[in-house]
C-alpha cells in the first residue's frame, strides 16, 4: 500500500483579502465616527496594505475594522503583519503586509515537532515553502494535523493535498 500524505502550507487567498479590504473601505467611508478623519485603506503593491488617517487613534480603529473583516472571511490574523502607526506630516500611516510561505527556520521547527511528539513512522520533508508529511497510516496523519493545530508557530498553517 502506498504512503498517505498531506502538505503543510501557509498561503492566503488574495481574493478574500481583497474583499475584506473593500468591505473595510466601504465601512470607513460610511461610519459616523470616521467622518472627516480622512481614514482610508488601500493596496500598496502586491502584498502590502496601507491605512491612513488624520489621528493616531482613528488609524488604529481603521486597523481594527480591517482585522474584523479578515476574521469574518476566515483569514487568520497571523497572515497579516501590521506595523506601528507612523506620522508623516498631518497624517498617520500603518503599513501591513501579508505573510505567506513557511520559512526554512519555521519548517525545521515544525518537522522537529513532528519527529519529537508525533506518531512513529511519520516522515516530514521540507519542499521549498511547504512541508510534506507522509505515513503509512492515515490515522497517524490525522494525529499530526491535530498536533500542529494545537501548537503556535507564529504563522497561519493550512493542510492541503490530503491523500
């Protein structure tokens, strides 16, 4: 019988993030407490998002609105890395970026966790920005998935190509 396997990845559906951004932008333009504050949210390149407002607390509130929209669209907040508010002239800015892919360092941590605490006979291989986990028993793979879901590696993990 062939080995069963799945891939551990860290990817974000860009369309879902785009939808969350547009919903947040619409809410910022219509909500009473954001009137006259110049609060905006927009893409800056492929992976960066910029929030601006005329007051520091308003730009932080705009960030909270965006995070709420991300959560509603089932996107982990670990996948969005927001910086601190920075003042430029009269405007405060927060620049955030989408975090995708598993770094080699994180992949090593994950595979070590699987080796140390996972069931015997489970193999983990690093393949670029993803990790392939394989075993002869599917139950062992289920145990590895629940082990990884219970652990915090600082990145959003998804489990794909389960076969």
